[in-house]
């Protein structure tokens, strides 16, 4: 009986539990259905009211089972666009986004409360343009919606954010920061509805990449982080209170603050890693170091401290201060089980970059030392500033370079040799004020050897014995001795001895002997070879003083020897191409460097030179030395256009200039004017069979050219152009890379107009009316003005005048004479023949003034005077003297343009508007 009663109680309990479970299960299924429309409506309303960006999704469902036990509304295949200026680009896409709904709010409240968000398989694409405008400002300000007190409003009271298997890309063009987080998993908890709340976070990233200014800093790093962040929604600020990160095997403590300002950011970051193992530190390095690390035994105690503090406002050129401190104690490095590992590696370096300005950089290396057995390197140095750095350095070394490179596993280079050095320096390096740090030291290398992967053969037998001394901290007190220096390359030895002192008035004693293959030497150190197989052979003795060379006291110099050059390419900032010395032997005697049959080339141009150069050593070793010389040049062909500078027309535009509205007229890129270096004083007697200049083909060009202080002077220069003998004197000087001044006087005898129009492009442009003219003219003209960046004349700057002598010219189809013929009803005026007339004119302010001139044809006696603008406008007065003697005449005016002349009877004209040169 008792058993039966007990069984009945158990059955009833099971029954009630079953009913309860069934009811709960039914509620789990039915509740979403009952409230689905209400929830969907509220979500749609919230999205419209709270978001300024376009939101799309494929389907909506409500369920307890997606993220049990939370009731969640799920949006499938969601895409959310960004804010301006990225409104048409995706900000967030996700396979699934779920919103956790507070069930009590559905039953007991008129509002739907969302307290959880889940994202899975999402892509968050954050973009910031160069002006600091971001795509994440999609949330409408509450101030705009505060007036709408809708009791059914949806409340967003987040307490949980979970992101699964997602990807984040942050690309900030204003700060040049880019990072990728792949395989991103995140769990964040906190009362996110408050204006100020604590966010407790856990984050795992399978691959993290951080790139700054296109340089990779972290690549493919695993991150495991526990974070506590205080967030202030009102001020958009984040305070990182307690954050422990693990980057691969490196533990990092991260604290700081980050405020989003109206036009930038304020940041105060402190990242440190105390007492970390040196091996663990290297696991956080870029991938190329990981390969090295896999073969390296690495030990040591390491402390890192990184701080970044201040405002970052790109538009105002404001940047934060950066500090980086690195300390390594008792380090040990052994690459690939080397027999001679590095031990006692100690490093203590403090680096500061105020306002991220490299010019304010300071590096304080209080200790950098290591041992390989009894060999050692001990050093410390302090550097402040870049342009005129303050230097305090102390280096002592006695080391076998072969053992060192093997123990450290330095890639792509093989070094050998015994290096011994003891150098101390303290003071400022300032070339302008002739300051040099107080310095004393020696630097010796024996049995040196260098081999790289870029060239199969090494540089061997390197011996360097050097001594540097400067006790007063000036250029004047500086002495450098190099006795001896030598090396062997490709079986050919090179020897150099040098004794240099007083760098204010350089006193030198140099001996050099050997052969050098420039191309192969360059390839030893670089993947990029020269285009030429440059070769130098020297046997020189140079001894003297800079001031004696400058003053011409050549008897006090002792410079002798030969320097043989072949296929050497010389680059200059002034020339877009390389000047190539094909072959030549310099014979050096005192301050004169003579050469015979020196062959050179520049682009398509070829040169054969004989002559001498002076003050070469002073010119090469100082910025003020002037290269003097006199030589004869002969050439088969010179293409002057190839010498033009490559400076861009907009190079001088400042970065902060305000953008201008677009116009139809676009400034074409300018090639730049020819720049004559100011430290040249050269006399050239030149002749060339053919010269090309701005599509002019000159024949048999001869002339005496002088280059001095940046000015080119041409005297008694002559050439043949379309069968015409031309004589010219000219001066030319570049003012900037885009501007040059010139003046010239030119005489051309028996110039064929028809041939000139057909063969000379510049003549067609400036004298388009000559298209159908025939005959012979001569020219005697002087002109000065300015050239633009394309070596073209700036018309308003032209000033000059001269005479055009007309000899047997037939004018056919000229529109001006056609118009005169029509106005005067004289058919013969259409095609006049003109002979033996001198037309004098002057040019100023874009206007050519033609003095009165007369001519006769077919019984008529025309008289013409007036002005024309260089861009084709006409304002001419004309008197058409009638047969038989021209006593009676018709006054005419010619206005309009050369293409559309307007002829009227009368004397009244209007002056053409002058265009004055603004510069």
C-alpha cells in the first residue's frame, strides 16, 4: 500500500514536471511567434531613427534557440553602409547578426529592450579618409530624437557583445595606420547603456597585421587579450585600465586613453613588457625574423616601454610625442649552432620623437656591448637633432667580423677580418658654421673580406688604418689620416693613402693607384646594377692646399698623375639623363687636368673634347669650389631638348594650399628649363654638324660658349637653317627650374619664307599668315625676355625690335589682303607682290608695333602702320594709294584677328590692350 502511494506521488511529480516542461517548451516556440511582429516593427523603427546609414538584410527570425537561453532576433546576410563620405560602401557585413531581447520588457513594458548583440562570420571595414572623415559615424545624435517621446520606443541597453569568426580591416589614411584582424573572436560584457561604463573584454585574433606608412610592423601575429576599458559615450573617449595582451609568446601590459576629437584624436598610450625573455620578444617580430628565430638559440632578460602621448590632428600638422625604451640584460645569441656565440649582450636605448618629427629625434644609447670569447664591442652614444646633430659617442671594439656575422646570422652578406677601433666624439656637427665634434680615435681593419649574394666574387685583402683627431670642435682643427687603405677586387689591387687637415682650407696629401670596375663594385652591394660598365684606372699623387688652388698659386701644389675613365655615367640633379664618358685619359699636372680626344655622350648627343679643367680637387671636395676650364668640342649631333630639367610644374605648390575649383583650363606638366650650375666657369669653342633644338634642325653650328656663375653666353655663333646663314649672340640664365631669362641678337640673310613655313614649327606658330607666301626675306632683330618651364617664350615678357627686309615676296590668299580687296573692289589686291621693303618693328607688352612702310605693286601704293598682338589680334592703319601716282588714296583700318580680319574705310581705330609682364 505504502509502495503504491509512493509510486503515485512520483507519477504525479513526473506528470507535473512533464506538463511544466511542455508549457515551457511551448512558450519557447510560441513567444517568438506572438511577439514577432511587435519586435520586427520596433527593430525597423529603431534602425530608421537611430541609424543614418543604409541597412539591408535578407531575412528576419525570432528564436530562443539561436543563443539559448536568450530570446534573439536574427538578421540574416546583413549589410550596413558607412557614413559620409562612404555612404555607398559597406561598413559591416555579416552572415548573421542577432539581438538579445529582454523577455520581461516584452511582457511588462511597452518598450522592447535589447541587451545583447551577436555577430558571426562578419566583416567590419573601417575607413578614414586623408581629411579624417570616417565611415563609422552612423549613429544619429540623441539630441535630434529627444523631442519624440514615444512610449513604445525601443531601448538599446547592451550588456553583452559577442563576435565570432570575423574579420576587421581598419584603414586610416589621415594617420597612415592600417591593421587587419583575421579570425577575430570577441566577447564583451558591461552595461553599455550608460553614458560611462566599464567594458570587460576577451579577444582572440588568429592573424594580426599592423602597417604604418606602408611599413609592416606586425604581420601574422596571434593575439590573446583580457581587457578592461572604461568608455565614455558622450565624449567618445576610451580609458584602457587593465589590459593584458599576449602577442604570440610575448606578454604585454597595455594602458592608456584614446579620445576621438572633432578633427583628429587625443591619445595617451603606455605599452610595456617587463622582464620578458628575449626569445619571446622576437616571436612578436615580423615574419622574416621568425625564420631567423627558428635557427637561433636566444636568451636574455628584456624590458620594453612604448608611449605615445598627445593630439594627432592632421589638418593642423599636430602629432603626438613618441618614446621607445629598450633594455636587454645578459643576452645570448647563437645562430645555427655557431662555434663562437655572442654572449653578454647588453643594450639600453631610449628613443624620443617629439611631435613625431624626425628633426627632433633623440637617441640615447647608454650601453651597447657584447662579447665573443675575449673579443668585444663596447659603445654608447647620444644623438640629438638631424640637420645639425649633437653627438656624444664612445666606441671601443676588438672583434672578428667573421665570427660576429655567423653568430648573429646576418643574412645576404659575408664579412671577415679583424676590426679594432677606439673612437670618442663629443660636440655638434654643423657644416654651415664649420663645427665638428671634438673627436679622437683610430679605426683599423686587417684581412678584410666582403661578399654578397648580388655578385659571385668577393672584395678581399681589405686593409684600413685610419686616425681622426679634432681637439677644438671646428672644421679647421679636423685631421684625418688614412695610411694605408687597400683592397683587391677581381685580382686587381687598389692602394690609397690620404692625409687631410684643416677642412676650412683643406690641406691634402693623397696617393692613389689601382684599377676599379665601378659596375662590379656596385653590384657587390646592391641588386640594382649600373647601366654601364664603368671603369677607372688611377695613378695619382695629389698634394697641396685648397686656398693655393683657388688663388692660382700653382707652384705650391704638387699634383701629378693620370686618371683613365671608360663608360662612366655621371648623374646630376640638373640633368634628366646620365652624361656618359665613353673614354678618356686625364693627365694631371698641378691644378690642371688636361685631356685629349675625350669621347662622351648624352642621350642621342655625342661629343669629342680636347682641353683642360682647373680647380678640379677644390670643386669635387667642397660646395664652393668653382670648376674652371677651356676646351674645344666637336659633335656630329646634339639634341638640346634632352638637357631640359624634369621638374614638375606643380612642385612648388604647398601641401596646405586650399583646393581650387576645377576649371576647363588645365596646366600642362612642364619639363623644366636648362639649368647651368653656378659653380662652373668654362670656355667652350664648339662646332656641331647637326643640332636639334625645339624641333629646329640646325646645320654646321659653330660658336664660342661661356658658362660662368650660372649664365650661358654665346658669341659669334652661327649655323645654317633651311639653307640660310644665321649669326647670333645670346645670353641665357635659369632663375628657377621653371623660369629662365634670355636675350639675343640675330641676323639671317636670304630666308626662304615657304621653306621656313614647311620646315620650322615655331615659325608656323608665330607667323601663321605666311602659309601661302613665297619669296626671300632677311632679318636683323634683337629680343630679350623670359622662358617658361617648357623652354617657350612668355609673350608679355618679350622686349625688342629690328628690321625685316623683304625681297621679292609673293603673298597668296592672305585673309587681310582678301578683305582689303573686297572693301576696295580691287581684285589685284588679293595677291600682291612685294619687293625691296624694310619693315621695322618693336615688341613690348605682348604688342608688336610696326613702323610706317610703303611698297608698290600693280600701280597701287599701299602704306601700312600700326600694331598687332603676339596672339594674333590686329590694329593696323592702311592707306591705299591709287594709280597712277598714289596722290589720292583710300584710308582703311584693319582690325579683328589674322584668321578673321575686319577692313573698314576710315581712320578711326581702337588701341589693342597691352598685356604687361607681372614678373
